[in-house]
């Protein structure tokens, strides 16, 4: 079944710098890779996603890249701001047991220092 | 739309007691998911429904856990009897048929079993 690994577990950057979070997945049949942001005490919210037929997707200061051959994908946040501080989860939609489901990484706690 | 609504927001109970968590999905969404979030295990999928029918319950930890969806606007997750290791945040999420990978999470129920 699918397994998603996420690194780093914590990341501290200076405001204005870039942040990069990386994930690897195991199931080559996985075809959908979303990123969720969870602020302290809040619900996870989808911020960007990418499908396996696309190599890169950008939305303002955030971008996601996908390398299908290497089975890894990354989240890039440019010009970080204090409000970017949160836990970020990657996920992959792959087949586990009898159905397709989203498998989440363990999360990255991002701290943006003012 | 008010989004996915969960109740209660917080639940404190004693070991051995029955706990019932409730969820109202977004109107028109065909999929409903129950996730559990802990520091040790991250976000784990417990069970999901499609059109009120349970599709995959392979993530349900043991027989003490049960979930129902009697109609399109209501689902429950029950733990009987509860144990301290069940302490976690339980999230309900829903998604529409056409974009069923995109999860809309509720605010979660913080469960503490003493």
C-alpha cells in the first residue's frame, strides 16, 4: 500500500525567506498530491494540489513540484510571512487495501520568524 | 454554506464510558470521512462513506469503534468502551462526487479519555 514520508518535521525561517517541504511516496500508481495547512487549533485546509500529469503548479507565493520518476513532490513557499506559520501536511492518493484513499505525511511545523 | 459541522468540540470522559461524535457534512457532498489525529500517528483515515454506504473501514482500530451514516446529512462515530489511548482529535471531512479527493474538514472534536 501507499506510504508517504515528509521532511523536515520542523522548519524555521526568517520572514521573507523561502521554505521548502519535501515528500516521497511509494505507490507509483498514486495520481493526486494535495497539500494541507493546519493552523494551531484549527482544521486542515487544502492550499494547493497537483495531479500526476503535471510537473509544477503555482498559486501566488506557493508552488508544488512533482517528480514522478523519483516519486517525490515538494511544496515551495516564497517570501514567507508570519501568517504562514502552521503545520503543513502532504498527501498522496493511492490504493490501499480495497480502495483508493488519501494517505497523509507526518506533517512539517513551519515557523516564520518576524 | 456553514461547512462541515462537528459536535461536540471538546469531550472529556472517563475510561469505559461510551463516546459519540457527530458530523454534518456539506450539503451535496457524496463522500464522508472520519480521521483521527495524534502526535504519534498523524492523520489516520478510520472509515469513509460514499452515498451513506461504508466503503472502507480498514482503518478502524478495533471493534470498540463503530460508525454510521443513517442519511446524507448526518454521521456518528462511536467508541464503546473508551480507553485513554483513544484520546485524540477526531476530524470529519466531506467531499463532492466530482472532486472527491478534495477534503473539506470540520473543526474536529478534541477527545480526552481519563
